[in-house]
C-alpha cells in the first residue's frame, strides 16, 4: 500500500466500519420495498447509524477537530480550522430504491482547503482516495484523469438535463461522479446546487489525479455549483455549458 497519513488512515477505517452497517441494511431493503410502511424511515435510520459510527471513529483519534456532516450539521469543537466533512450516504435515493450505487464520502478540510478525501462505494468495494501532494488512488492503484482531447468522445456525470452538446449520465451520486472523473471513467462532471459534503472529497481526488475544478469557497454555507474535469477537456466543457 502506498504511504498514507495517519489522518487518511483514520478516515479509511471509519468508512470501512460504517460500510458494514450500510451493506447489511441494503440487504434488508428488499423486504421493506414491499412492506406497507415503505423503506424511507429505515434508510434515514441507516444514514444516521453510519454517520454516528464515522463521527465516533474520527473524533476518537482527533477529539479537537470540528465536524460538518449532512445529518448532524455542524459540531463545533476546540479546533475550528480543522474539519471533518462527512456524507454517510451520497446517493440516498438510490439506496432507498435498492439501486447499488451510493458512497460514503469523508474529507479533511484545513481552513479553506481540502487536504485529504475518500469516496467509498461499499457494494462494489471501490475506494477512491487522495491527499494533497501525494496523488490519487483507487483500491491502492494510482489513478489519472482521462486524456481524451475530442469532446465528442467524452462522457460527463451530471444532474443537469437538456445539455445539448455533451453526452451525460445522471447516476444519482455527485461524490461517485467526481471519483469517476479522478479515475478516468468520466471525462468531467458538473452539478448545480450541491452541498459541500457532496463534493469535498471529490475535489482533492480530481486535483491529485491531474484534473481541475472551478474555484469554490469551501467555507460557504450556501449551495455550490461544481465544474470538474480533465485538463485536456475542462475549458471545452465549460464553453459548452456557457451560462452554467
């Protein structure tokens, strides 16, 4: 395994521990799809259970760090400059419907910069992670963004409809779309109105894989528009999105 920092090691362990709950609950969902009550409350509960495990694991080692998380919101601790940014299930709607495409996303933010991030798809057992100045990896293999030059050959992940000139897929998880850009599966991605926990880990993965993202204020509490892609295609992608 490539050499990783203690912080990233903690993040990986937390994601793996929480994933056991999600895999088990995802297996249970089949029975709930046909029940009168339906699976929504059950999934909210899975989300909260996974989040609780992740927060406990991270704070066990770094008690002073603050937390920004989808379900819990902000947890203010002694150290306000170091934050864990957590999304326990990115792709909740997929999870809810028994679609095996969702991920745990965890990032470490220092001030207004992401220092490390991981995106873990527990069903496919695919882990993407990166640290500043240390490269991006998929299951311990180094990854790079795609090097396609012709935009007509490219595929983009997005939640936007009616984009005329670009071939897009909406798989329902912004975090995984960004991980796929880092791994060269997608050539770029663009999302409107997402939260910081949807994209924080993806930013460092794409950048360390040799890609680019638009400039984002990571301390902003409001919704974010994200544009990301390989160096080869980014400008052309942005041009095709004109007023995005």
